[in-house]
C-alpha cells in the first residue's frame, strides 16, 4: 500500500507486519504535509527547492506506534530521502495531533550542495521549511562551520542561529575543546538564502578565544556568491609625504555583468583622494575604467618635483574583446596630471618607472599569427641627469621616449614543404616618432639611445630550413633566408648621425648546421656529447648608422645566442658577413635522478665586415664579445638534482686571456615548505659605453619553515663593487587552513632609486571566507 502522494521504500529485513505499519505511518505523514509547498534550506545551508509532488523515501530498523498519544516513530538507523535532502537520525517521530515531524538522536541533514547540518534534535515539519533545531552545527562545502545552542528555520529561506559561532578553521584534533584560531561569536547570526547574505549582530572577533574586535552589526556573502555589494577590507598606509591614511573600498554589484568599486582614501597630510573602478562584461569581452584624483592639502611635500601642484589625478582604462574566435582587440591606456602620481599614491602600476600604454589588434590561426600594436611609453619618474667631469646634462625623459604608431607583425608558415623543407614568412611594419634625442654623455664621448625624428620601416623575411639525418646519426640542417626592407628616415637631429631619405636593404644568406651526437650508456649514467658546427655566408650589412636603431639595441652574447643565425635582437640591424659558430654540448643523467647539462663554444668572423665592429649611433656591438674576428668564449653549466636543487652558471670569457667579461650564477633550492634562491652577476667595465668600473651584485631570498605554520623570510641585494646594500627585506608569515598572516619590512637605498630612499613595513591579514586587510607604511 502507498500513500496518496509519497510512497515509502522499506529495507528487506523488516517483518511484513512492521512493513504495513510503516506504510500506514508514511500515509499519515503525507496527509499532514501534502498541501504545503516544498521549500529550501537555501544554497548555503540548504539546497534548491524541492519539486512539488517529490517522493519521500524512508528506511528504519523498526516502527513504534503510540495509539494513546497518536505518535508514530521510526527508530534505529533512520534515513529519509526527500528531494535533494538526506536525513540520518536515531529516531524520527510524527505527532498526529500537532502535525510536527521531529528528528532526534544524532541528526544529520545533507543538502544537494554537500553542506552538512548536525544537531541533537531537528524539527522537519513543513517539508523542512520551518522548525527549531537544538545544538546545531553546520559544515559548508568550503569547510566553514556554524554552531549554536539553538537554531530556527523560517519560511524555508532563513536560518537563524541564536548565540551563534562562525569560523572557517577546523577544530584541533588533539584537543577539540580548544577554541579555533579565529571565530566570530554573535548573539544572532542570520543566513538569508534569498539575498545569499549572512548577517551578524553584536559580534566579536576572537583569536584563540580572546576577543580582539567588536562589531555591532556587519554582513558577508555566503559561499555561493561570487560578487556581493558591500564594503571590502580596508588598507592602511603611512608615508612621509602623505601621512597616515586608510582606503576603504565599497563594492557595488550593479548587475551580473557590470559593477563599480569606490575606493576613497583619507590621508592625514593630503586630505581625501577619490577613486572608483567601473567594470563591465559585454558580448565578446570586457573593459575597465579607473579615474582618481585629489586636491592636495600640502603640496609642499613634493616641492621641486612634478607632484608640486594642487590637483593631482589620473585615469586608467583596459579592454579586451574577442571580435571573432581568431581576432582580438584591446587597449591598456592611462593619463595622469604628473609623472609620479601613481607611484606617490600607490595606484595600480606604481611599481614601475615606465608605464607601457598600448592599443592592439591580434589574429591567430593554425599557421598564421598577426599583431598590430601602437605603444606610448609613459615616464613615471623625475628627469635623470648625466654628470661627466663635473658637468651635468639633464634629460627630458618623456620627450626622449619613442611613440610607436604602429608596429605590425605577421608570421606565416607554408602548409606544404618546398625542397623538403619548411618555408616561413615574417613581415614587419614599424613607424616610430621621438621628439628629442636620447643622448648619453660619457667620458669617452656620447652615444645615442634614440634619435629624434620620424622613422619608418617595412620588410619581409623569408626563411627555408630542412633537417636531414645522416647514416651515422649526424644531424644536418641546411637553411637559407632573405631579409628585405625599405627604411624611410626623417631625422630632426643632425648630431645623431642618422640619415634622411630612403634606404632599401636586402640580406640573403645560406648556411648549414651540423651536429653529431655521441651516446654512451652504463647502468648508472647516460651521457650524450654533441659537437656542433654552423656556418653562414652572406654579404656585408648595409647603411649601418644611417638607419635609426630602435629595436636591436639589446645585444647579449652568451650560450643562448651562440647559434642564432642573426644575433641582433631586432630588425633595425642585420648581421652580415660570413660567420662560423662552433660548440660542444654535454648532457648526463644519473640513475639517481641527477642531471648535468653543459655547453661551451665560440664564434668566428670568416669573411666580410663584422657587423658587431661597425659603429651605429647606439654603439650596439661595442664590448659585446663579438666585435673581434675571434669572439669571446661562452659557456654554461646546469645541475639539476631532481630533488629541488637547481644550479646554473654561465659566463663570457676573453678570447685572448680567458679573463671573465660577464658571469652569472643562479641557484634555487626547495625542501618541503622551505625554499631559497641566489643569484650573482659580474660585468666587466665597458669603456666604449662609458662604464669605467666593473659591476658585481649578489642577490638572495629565502623562506624557512620553522614549524608547520610559521616561517621566516628575507631577501638581500648587495652591490659588491661599492660594498653597500641595494635592497633588503625580512619578515615572518603564518599560514594554516583558515588564516594567512604576513609581516614584512623592505628597504631600497637612495643610490638605487630615482625617488627618495624607500622603507616599507607591510602587514597583511587574510581570514578565509571573510577577506583580507592590509597596512603599509
């Protein structure tokens, strides 16, 4: 027999008499509950609404019927399945007089989201929509915990905890009675599942059971909410020019696809700075705009600098849109009243002296890549000064920055081979304008980092290469390329040596790369020794010094560039002449997981003019190690323990006396939660570039786990040549399942920054599920 609305399943071991009795009881339950609409405990402490007419399935060890009091009880391992809910209890009793359905003896309620409610007793009346619960504990899916002496479900959408406690910390396994690391105690905690908000009244924040803060009222979103209107964690500041300050953001969730965050900051010396950020997602992308501004109360704090003005402010905006699945468009732009506003007031982007603004269009397919970008490099520092022999030369740093309008790159790889090899096309169009030449003054003369004028280039590189395996394991890679471009130079500063007019170029090249790996294997070691030789034949470079060098100034000759066909970093310079590159590499792998990789080699100019010995306005090849027919030696050794220790050393050594011209060492080590990094760099003097002294610097950082939760950390950058610290930092951190705490002190000395010496104390406290608060001074 079944009830009029909800049938009941029975476990097999029940007798037929008890089975019939249970069905009768369930029929009574149906009569009591059928007229009501099923409700939800809510997504955070409950589940989606039960569908009307949902079946209830009940299992128990036995059924007890009290005819005198009209009580029907399911006793022993009771399980109720109702929509998304599962109820486990030692006993469930239905009172036919009052219509109350009560669960007791270790009640456990699991909803569809996985949240688990445990209680001594629970009222399950009205399809779980209303009722009182005694000794309640709730564990949510994100491991947060609610507890209270009593609770109440109301209208299926409210969960009320009286004398409630909330924490995201797990209880101590060794001592469950010990208070959690942090908890919030409140006279009343209300979970509203319609607004997805948790409200706290007369709340106090406790650490290890000790009250540290009191809040008459506050609220937070539940664990289902990604965005919620309300105040965010404040940030505290302190600096000599701004004074003490606090930023209190307010987030306004206007709609699912757009919102605004107001972030007013109050400073004891400068007053109130207003800032807000508007974000919106639209079809195919999103964008953001962030304006900010302040009327400074004490502009004299910035006397002599660009910040010495009444009003300071700026606006930043970013956007990224997918026009089609293959094409994207976007921007990253900013405008400010002065150079150091973002750095002085800690606006996003304050950690750099130059801000790169851009507008871009990109496209990609299987064998095509396209990118068009326009750049503006915004200086966020005061003007720099060159001092030579007691004479100072001040730069106009912003006027000396290039404006790129635009740079267009297109790469295409043919889908079918030609002569058995791969053919690719690389095209580039660049247009650059600079208002004032960036000239550096040295004791040995001047060199130009950027010439004033308008400079344009359009060109295409065609490359062919093929890899052929020899009969004895040799690897032959013949290749050829043709670089062609046309340059139109319109220099406005004759002192730079850059020409005016049209300069076409063509650089054909043909070459061969040969490798012959030798493999040796034992039971404990596998070794590969590979001699490698490469030769490239091509004519001399054309129009050196007449074409402005904007994108090929970064020349670093080391193991990574030894076998590059063209060792210049950009299009403005083209390596010419016949060159041979020789090297020997070693790879060894031990059976215990250790591995060693090494490379040593040298480059030779065999015929034609050595491009790296030809002076352009930037002196790009001077002291590079390639400016002689026989280059410096370059090498690298890398050791990997396979157990968290990694060491790399590389260097460039003089071809005549093997004296080091450039050296680097880097090491990382990790063990459990502890880790450390170290780096050392040495650069020999470069008189041709005005660098008259050797440079040596060592830097290191480490984090040492003292216990399971506590760790100390620190870092140091030291100038060995001048015997002084560049940067230093140290701090302490605590991390566990519910709290992150980090306190650090950092300092940058004046000789190594364009601003005043900077010392910062930073404190950050993060409570899982509630947010974080930070302070810096």
